[in-house]
């Protein structure tokens, strides 16, 4: 079976980090809003009769796992070389567990730590599997590591910006709790 033909992505890899915000600038943008949102989430979590939903995970949010699976189902060669699910999906599930619970005590720091663990886990998975992926795709191992590190950075920046509590998004910090805008009466169950 013929291997997919890919070219190196050095120009792309050189350009993308330039458009990414630094960790500090993203945190500066979100911290002020997040402080208020964490207080709203804490109030929601402590309302009488409010309970957390049973944990579930969509794998890697933003459609990453679903898109990967969709492509793998339709292109067997992709599944053969890249797998049925992202190789770092276990990192996303661990991250989802943190987000599901949405701890509010030191919530900003806890969310930042969870996001940093996600990025580190994706990078570590890439390094552990880079030789195998390089062989399967016919790309230099260093390019594979660069691509996976870029993916980890993009995932990190995305969750830092879009994972704020009380946003009504399915992947928000504290998504296991009713959304902050829901006015549930005590005793209502989710």
C-alpha cells in the first residue's frame, strides 16, 4: 500500500507561533473576566439542591476527536497510519475531568494548571510516538514533533480562551454543573 505523500511544514510552523498569543497575554485577557465567572460558578455550585451531572467526555473537544474518527471511518489509509482516534485523546479525557468538576477555590490557577497538563501530555505523547508516526507518514521525526507541539500549543491557547466558566459552552470550566445562567429552584435535579 502506498504511503501518503506529505511535504515538510517548516514555513507553516514558522508562521503559526507568530500569530499565537503568549501564555501571559492570554492569561491577562482572561483573568479579569474569569475572576467574576469563578465567583458565579462557586455560587451556583453551593446553591441548595444543585448537583453535578455524571462525568462524561467527548474526547478532544472542538470536534477534534469526532473529526478524526469521521476521517478514519471514511479513509482506511488514514486510520491505518494515524489511528481511529487522536493519539493524545487520553490527555483530553483527563482534562475533561478537571473541567467537569470545575474547582473554584483558586480556580484560575487550577484551570491554568489543568490546561498546562493537557499541553504537556499532548507533547509527551508526540515525543513517545514520534518515531512510529514518522515512519507511518514518511515525514522526518523532528517535523512530527514540531507538528504535535504546535497542536499542543493551539489546544492550550484554545482552552485558555474558550474554557472560561459560566459561558454556556459544553467544554467550559465546571461543565458538570448547571450553567450559571440557569435559574433552578432548590430541589431541582439535573
